[in-house]
C-alpha cells in the first residue's frame, strides 16, 4: 500500500473521492521529486503527510491500514525532523 494511487473504482470504494479531496501516494511523490515539481523539501513532506492523513481519514481507527499509516507517519516525522535539524530547513 501507499506506493500507487488507490484504485477506488477497482476496489468498489465509491465513497473514496467524496472523503478524500486530494489523493496522494508515495509513487506520485517520488515522480514529483524526480520531476522537480516541489519548490522545497517541506512541500514534498506535506504530500507525504497527506498519504498518511488520507489513509487515516478513509480507514477506521484501529484498522490495519489506519495503524500502518499512523506508524509510518510517526517514523517519517522522526526521520524528517532529523533532516530538518541537520540541514536547517
């Protein structure tokens, strides 16, 4: 999960676009970084946070996906704060 856009049609999640206004996945973030579409590192970090937030918005608290997104988000913030500190972003 998280590496590709949610195939909400294929999965029959027809309420997904109603609940998730700006879909985001890590593959899109990677492509945007490679294409230099972000103006800054914090802009890329915002999209990464959006991946976790979208997952936790759509999935029920306590579900496997919710908990995975929560844990990955926590790990991301730990590593990102170190980058911010080391590079003074």
